[in-house]
């Protein structure tokens, strides 16, 4: 098996917030959830739930993308 063909799940995390269950139950269409991060803060990229890089949101052909600004080196 060629390791270059192994697929990993890449996930971009823009931000997070903790809310109560009662606030979660109130969410509906057009609700806005305010995140803890500020506009312009980095986006965190995870490969199979391991942080691998940080980047910034960009728009490419009307779709969102992430420009890598820092690669997180594995110290193990």
C-alpha cells in the first residue's frame, strides 16, 4: 500500500464557545452564535483531530478556503 494514497480528515476550526443547554435548545434558523475569537484571528487546521497548522480564511472562486500561515511541527 502506498502511504501517499492514505486519506486523512482535514478539519478547519474557526472558533468555539461554551453555551448552556437551554441556550442551545433556543437556537434555530437565523440564530447567530457569537464565538470567542475575533475577526482576523487564525483558523486551526486539524488532521484526524491533531493540530497541524494555522491559517486564515480566504475566498477562492466563491468558496471558502484556508491560507496556511504556520505549520505545527510534531515534536515527538
